[in-house]
């Protein structure tokens, strides 16, 4: 049957284009996610492993070993290094260290890593690019990057201050420049190379080497055991000997915990994209097989067994899976290679970025892509298998297709949806994100399984609502649900992406609003600057800055505060004018009146009065935890509390419409006026801007990742529509013959696409909003009060984009349908 | 019907010098080689001829489904050759009716909606009295709510006939309208078509290769190799069969 499958693919190649595209994008996403991980590792290997590049073995004291630092655990000293060099199995050996020392010139001082260099032993992993290695105790090398930064060069005389109790001081001349290191552990400071003798002199006898790198004379295993033997003899009990590769892997593992999480996140999104791809593939095969009913039944009549029919269909799926996955993997590798190249070009410090592609990056997406394609074709193939030979002789009526939703699927879906929803509600009630997340994870697939119950009816209902009396609209509504299973699968693919996008939009927006609310409660002042007491001209100039609505200067005093439940020594008190303060503060409870002490809740009291400098003041507790306690100017005068010109500052309120970009400008201007560092300006507005920015960036990244799934789903819409158009060639030709204009035909198909796409987006939006609100509540309720905020504009944009994209998806199929002349169309079987 | 009195005095469809060629060079087929033909109003005409004689091409061109290479076709005073696609489409839904061999009903909508489809496409209201009359003559009264797949072949074809008649078109084209029906149902449909010319004054042009079907027509046109080669008035099964046999020689 292989030749039948091949012939089918050849004949129907065009019908598979969309499916191939979808599978290719899905696998490319997966491949690229994996390649991010391997490339990060390769890049780190290239930088971390720099030091070991020429070595066979690395001996080091393993701090995870139980013997580390115990009595009798000897350090790796220069003496040990000498002993290692004396071994017959060792050709060369050198040590590395991470002692930081000071390098002094006449005017400046720099920090530097002190590296022992041995010219006889391959320069100790240091790559000299100019001059020569230090031959005596009065010579040194520095690395090129810091040579440029400091202006030091060959011939310059500098002094090195050693470290430790026995460390000495040495005058040296720079005789060589080494290449800058890419090792992230070492690149933060100057690489200062000195002779091994100097190293020991500067750090004292018994200074500890980090590692000893060894090149053997023969068999690495032999060298390794000899080295282990020697280290044991020298009582370096915590010593471990690894090959250079093993050591690099261990180091990289320490550094890549973070990237592993990144990879996990990417893989989750890749999984979403693949599920959507699966739906598109399933639909393609369902349609292609429906179109081929007669042909398949004919094969059965001619003696093909049921299994042969199925395997013929699955063979087609296999071939398509192989081709599409191969394209996808190639695209992923190409994309990553491009990104790495771009990184190398755009960011000079990342010139060591390396494309890492191992067998997993190629094999896993290839395998999963193929497997997924075959699995997605399984159900349609089963349906093909069940065809009776008689079907070949019956006229095939496209309208009579009824997909009976599997009862098991409905029951299972309902159970999942109910259990998941319960989890979602429970998660919100007990304010636990993991419980709510699990609830969402269960209920979403459950709802998707039930999609056949509500998607077609919604599509039809909305279609009828909008069609009015237009025939093309009515026909479009009918057409969009004539095969409910197909419509459901197409819409579901889009619904998944839109649900997730709108979930994070609603969740993110609610998080942003809730956090901002929390910030403004605890930090009722937009901006605050602490410097000396401001003079009138400074206040005027601040108030004149564009975007600043009001300025309230304050002074500072110190006093002992006695409360019923405790006392505060030398507590700072802000001294303010309540009328002026009221112009900048958003929270009335934080404004003191004469005779009152505003007690901000960074420490706790239940006391109603406070004794300050021998007087009783009324305590007014405020939620503003980031401010100091406050009294009025009159109170300060009455209590005879002294203020001085050095301690004071200003609180500022911003105009409502200030954006994050304008904020940084305003901060700069304030810093200019008061002649302070802009970093000394803080306040609620800064905190809000920071949080908002973080959330916005996260939302953008996640939306971008989900956009892949949405893109695949839209390919699915175009796919379903163009296959349906092929299936209905005859019917469309008939309508044309009976007087349907080309434009009407095109608009009929456009309406069909928009109905499916729009309803999927609408349902996704509703679901996503619910998930987003539950998620935000479960996460944020622990932190403080939750403010629900729905970003209507963004959600409207999602619907708009979905509808426009569905329209675009209908362009190609409807143009093809309109181009066909009625005679040709009516002649097709 | 007022048209009954003017039966032979004017023409519903006229064509002059129609040519149509398919393919290029070696695959070139001249389907129509300059056909001149007129169809009188309120007459039932059958076009016959062996396979490849060009009878289907002629009908497709006359009906505005396909375009001829040259010549002119006049229906209801308009030259089809000068119309744009949209104008042609409007022409089809207002002036021309179709009955196809394989019924060709829209499967998603019921019989009533199928019958009303051309009017709905034009956004026009139908004349309920006329609708009742047509449906009554065709005996579809109790089948109107059924979807096409719930109807027998004969019933489906009667729905198609009703659809063609409802717009009171200038002409109804039939493309082997009985090809998919058994002889009894076929005879029923043909009687209905003939009745519509007699009682409603409808002009009908039918392509067929079945001498029995052709015998229901008022006149038979014979085609061969893209040209009209003969006419038979008041045809019978025997006279049509003889004529076809002589054509094959």
C-alpha cells in the first residue's frame, strides 16, 4: 500500500501544505527551546572551560566532600604542585588561584586576580598575545581588557600588595599582555600574572591553589590514578581529580540552574504549540479522508483489508511528519545560528557565544513531530478503516456528516472540568496559587473536551444573529456548522492560544493594579528626596519642573518617643506643614495635625498616646510603612525640638498622566536642581514604575511565545476553510450558476472564517478572563488586597486581531473558489 | 398567460456566429464552429447529438455559464457577450433557470429555501401565490420542510424544476434532467416540463441523448462536430432514433 500512500501525497500535496507548515512551526519551536539550553551550555563551556582547555585532568579540593576543611585536610600548595610535576606520568602541570590583590600605580589602585604563571608549563592556561611571560620576581603580565581600561602597558612599573598575614609587597614591571578572559568567574577583575615564586612570596608559604591542571605523558586513566595516589600521600584529603570535560560540566551545572528553568518554561509553551498543531493535523486528515471516502471504499471493494486502509493513511501521516519535522528542526537550528551570530555581532562582550546543537536538539523534536503527526492522524484513520465497501457506490452527501461526540470523552471532560473548577475556586478561597494552578490545569483540557457541546452552537447562534436576511450570511452560518467536529477542532486550536493570552493579560493587569494599590497605601508619596533643608528658590524650581504637581518640603528632628507598649530611642521625626503636606499625600491618615504624632506602621503600637520630649501627643496610626513618623511644625515648636539645615528634604506629587519614561526625566531634573545623585530619589511612583515595567516585560515575552500557538491555529483556520472549499467546489459552482456574485461568494467564505475565528477568540477571551481573575486572586490575596482590573482595550485588540487574521486566512481559499468557473465546478465529482 | 398568444412571433434566445475552442495546438478542439440558432418563446426544444458534438458547450454558452470566443447571444434584449461577470450573474438569477442532471440542491437548507434561493440571492421577495401554484403543480406541498437528503431523486429533481420556474425566467435550461432518474420518474419530470411550456408559457431548452426524453419536446435540434445539422418538428421516439442513427453514419 506504500505506493498508494505516495501517490496520494503527490496528488493531494497542496492539501497538506498547511498541515506541514503547522507541524514545522511546532517542531521548530520545540527545537529552538532545546537549542537555547544547549547553546547556553556550549557558550559557558567555551568561557568557563577556557582555563582547562589545554589540560587533560584537573585536581581540586571539592568543598562538597566531607573531608573538606576537616583536620588533616591539607591545602593544594606550590609544594604539592612541584610534587605533581615530579610524577613520571605527568608531562606538564600548572596551578590556578583566585586570590585578589591590589595593584598600585602612582595615582591609582586596582583589584586584580593573582595568577601564577609558569612559562615551562604552557603558561598556566594564560594566552599571551603581546610581550613575554614573567621570568623573574620583578616581572608581571596583565590582561588586554584591563590594560585598555587602566591605560597600563608593557614597560610600566607597578607595585603589588600581597594578601594574607604573610603577604609581601613587590615592585614589578609589566612585560606582557594576556588575552582577556571570558570566564564569568574571573572576568570581573584584572588578570595579573606573576611568576610562581612571586605568587608564593606575595601570598605567603602554604597559599592554596584552586586547581592543578595536568597534562599526562600517556594514558589518562593511568595519570589519574597516579595523581590520586600522590594527593592521598600528601594528605589533600578533599582532593578530587576530574577530566577537564567533567570539570567543565560540573562548573556549568552550577551556573545553569537558571537557564534550565528558562528551558522548562520554553518547553511548556512549545507543548502548547504542539497541542494546537496536533488539532490542525487531525483536522487536515479528517477532511482529506472525508473527501476520499469513495476512493477508499473503492479500495475496500477491490479487496483492501481494513488494516491496509488504516496503514495507508498512517503511512501518509508518517511521511508528512518526517518531512515537516525535518523542515522544523532545520529552521530551529538555522534560527539559533542566526541569533548566536547576531549576538556576536551586536554585543562584543558576547563574542564567545556558541551555537550548541547536540543529537537531542535534532532527535527529540524530529521524533515528537513525527509521533504527534501520526497520533493526530490516528482517529481519522480509524474512521477511514471503518468505511463499508458499499460507501463507494452510494452518492456521498457532504451535508449528512454527523460527528457524534464520544460519550466517554464528554463524561471524562465533564469530570475534569468540574474537578478543575472546584480546584480553581478552592485555590482562590485558601489563597494558594499551586491549588488554583492545578485546578486550571485540569479544568482547561476538560472544557476543551466539552468544546463540541458549545462551540458549534455558539458559532451558529452568533452567525444567525449577524446574518440578518442576507443569503450569503445565512449560508455561511449553516456552512460553518455543517461539520461540527471540524468546526470544533478548528476553533479549539485558536481558543487555546487566545485563552492563554487573555489569561495572562487579565492576570497581569490585575497584578499590576493590585501592586500599585499596595504601593500607594504603604508609600503614599510619589517621590521623596532626602538632602538638606530646601530653600525657597529650590522649592520654586522643583515646582516648576514639568510633570510635578506639588512640592512639600520637610525638616527632620530627633526625639525619644515613649509609648504604652514600648519606646523608641532617638527616633527620627519628619517635621511638616500639614496644609502643604496635604497637597502631595494621597492618604489622609498620614497627615499629622497639631498635637498629633503620625505613627507609620513600620513598627507596631496599640498605644493611643505617645510621650515626646515630655509632652503627650495623640497617636495616629498610618498604613504608610515606608515613611518616618511625622509631626507638624507647630508641634515641633511647642515641644522645642531642634531641627538643622543639614537634615531635610522634599516630598513631591506628580501629575496623574506621567509615564514611566517621563518619570526618569523628572528624576534627572530633580537631581539637577538639588545637586544630588538621582539614585537618592525614591518613592511610590518609582516603585510602581519598576513593578509595572517588570510585569509589562513579562507579559510581552509570554504573549510573544503564545503568539506562535495562535499563528499555528490561524494556519488551521485557513486550512479548514480551503479544504472545505475544495469539498464544496460543486456546491459553490451551483450557487454561482444560480446567481451568487463573485463578491458574495467571497464574503460568504469570509463570514465563515470570521465566525469560527471570532467565536473561538470570544470564548477564549471569556475563559481566559475567568482564569486570569482566579489566578490573580490566588496569587495576590496573600500579599494584600486584590484589585481586579480587566484590560478592555487589550482584550478588544485580541478579538480584533483574531477577526482580521481570520479574514486574511479566508483570502486565498475564497479567491480560488471565486476563480473557478461554474461549468468547471459543476463538472467535478 | 398572455404569452400564449404570441408564441411563434418572437424569440427568447438568439445566437449568431458562436465559436468556442478548447486547448492549444495539438490538443485544440473546436467545440462550436459558428453556430446560428434561435429559440422561439414558450417552446420546449431539445438539443441532441453524439458525444463531443458540442451540445453541452452550446448550452453552457447560451446560459452564460461559459463564455464563447466570438459571436453574440441575446436573451431578453441583452447581448450576453458584452456583460461583466456581475451582470452575467444577475442575468442568470433573473432571466435564466437551470435543471441539472444531478439535481444540485444546496444540502444545508430545506426544499422551500432551495426553491427560493435565486430570489433570496437577488434580495427579492417572492410572489406567494405563484409559489403555491408552482409547488402545487409539482406536487411538493408536503415536502417543503425536508432537507435534500431526505427526498427521493424524483422529488429532488422536482424541487430543482420548481426553483427554475419560480423566477419566471426568460428561459429554463435543462442539462440531461432525467439522466439520474428511473424511466417512470423521468417521464413525470418531462411531463411537468412540457406542461410548464403549455400552461405557463415557459421557454425550455434541454440537452439530452435520450430519444424518449427528446420526444417530449416540441422540436429537436441535431448537432454534430460543433455545428447544427438538422431539425425535427413534433419528434417521436422513432423519428429521433432514426435521425441519430443517420447522424452516426
